C-alpha cells in the first residue's frame, strides 16, 4: 500500500524522537519515500546524520534556507507529500498547530500543506491530561487532524499513564489507513456515526447509563474509514477507545449528542449506533444528594430525551441520503425493529437481541438482522468488526 507514497515526517523534540528512526526504516521497507524535518529541539535527541542515513534523503531544518526559499521550498515540501506525519508531536507542537502559529519550518509546513496530517502525540502524562492540551486536541480533531495514540505506559520520567508515543508499527498502520482512504469506494463521502452510551446526570457525581461499550459503533467507524469515508464519530463515554483516523466528538448526554450530530451535518450517510438514554432526570441536583437519615430515597422526576434518530430521519432539509438506526431489543426483536423503522422514518434498521443470555451488550460478538424497504436479512453471529465491515460495504453500495 505504501509503495511509491511520499511521507513528509516532522520529528518533534522529545525523548520519543528515537522511535522516529525505527518509523523511517519501516516506511522505507514498505516502499515509501520519507522527507524528514527536524525541529531544533529534536536535534537534542536524534542527529541529522542518523535521520538522513535512514531516510536516504536530506534533512530539512531551517525555514530561512536561502537556497531552498528562493524557490519557496517550504511550500513545495508541504505539498509534494502524500501525507504529513508528526512523530513525536510534543505539547508545544500541538499548541502551535492549534493556534495557527508558523514561526519555524515545522509549523510553517503544517500551515502551508494541503494534505492530510497525522500526528503521534508524546509527552508526560500530566502534560497530556492538562486542560490546555486537551483543548488543543479538541481543536485539532475538529480541524480534521488525524491522531494515533498516545498509549498508556511507563514514561522516561518515571511516571505512568497516557502520553507514550504510539509504537512504529501502530503509526505505520495509521499511515496506511490514512492513505488507503483516498482510493476506497467511499472516498469523498462524509459519514456520521454515533456510538457508546449517554450519561444522564442525577447529581454531580451520579448518573443514569446503560451497558453499551461502544464497540460496535467504534468498529463501524473504523470500517467506513477504511473504505475511504471521512468519518465524524460522535461518541458518548464508551469503554473502548475511539478509532484513529476519524474526527472524534466526545459528548456525555443525549442533548449534547443531538447538538453534535446537527453540527456535523451535512453528511452522505448517518449511522446511529449509540445507545441513547430515552429519559433524563428533569430535576438533576447541582450538588451531591445526601442521605437524610429517614431511609427515604430522593424523588427523581424524569423527562424524555430528544429522539436523535427521528429528528435526523425526518428533516426536511439537509437529511443524509442514507439514515441507519440500531434497535437493541430483548424480545420480539424483528417486530419491534420493523415498527421502529416505520415510526422513526429511517432507511435501515440494524436489529439485535441484547437480552442477557446473548452476551452481546458489552461483548465482542453480535448477531444482527438488517431491515430495509426490501425486507429483513438475518446475518450469522460474528465478531463486531466483521459485522461492521459487512455493513460498511452495504453502505458503500447504497451510496454508489
């Protein structure tokens, strides 16, 4: 897949820069060419000579290279590549990208490129979890920047947690996914996917939720990405990580999810795999509810949540060409799902039996029936990623 592909690799200044050497080797083994760019800080961790030797190409270091800039070298560099990769992407580099700064060669290339950008963050766990970094992450994801990692693990500083740069094989896989998307049957299509549960607050520390892991929605977003779609992935607080190479929008409640979905439109297709709570607590407390010593539980008043699937299915303007809902049922699965499809106004319904005996809710497998205008089609029980691939292929056929 990478044969003949041109990768512009920006190496940031962190201890994880040593992994960039292995990344270059693996990319060249697969037939890609690598144009390396070193920040000033990166030169404290890896030498230009070692990078050049592995890349088989000159290392670019200086924005004010008079020979290169006489021909607008930074513009040529940024646009001659098939993909721009930043590994490691330090907290500083992420902040400059989010802020639109262009005061050195690396940041100028990132501002000038018209190609997709994939970054592999690497930093101390406290730096990664700092609100400023998370704000920058959200900005970059909203701008369409692709992420791979970071992973959990031991740090060079002795701490443990999220912040380790993804390993070179993971980054290569993310590069292949990003480049493969350009030629897939869904290339140029925008697909919206919702996933995971919603959390409806009772008070600041308690909430109502369900057992959805988000695994099926996550697998579906990845399968659509692999077929070339640009995917907006709106996810509640799932127990599985979001897929790489998609635009991730994180929400908590049903109302937040509806707002995120509407903000993501227009889309060619919308797949609503999230297990959205039907009800929320109308009188959620603004402070933790306490026992009063009488043994009487607090009285909770409920209000109906917005129906996201029906809202989008019944739009008069801006409705996606294909709207797919999910029906998680515990009895009379096909009858309930068919009624739901008619009531909501969606094109397809993916129905599954989530009664406790099946082990499907929160499990690794699924058994679904696809209901369309043509009838019901029952698939055998299989891994959720296989269900996702099969459904993604059907979606590609429908949009062709």
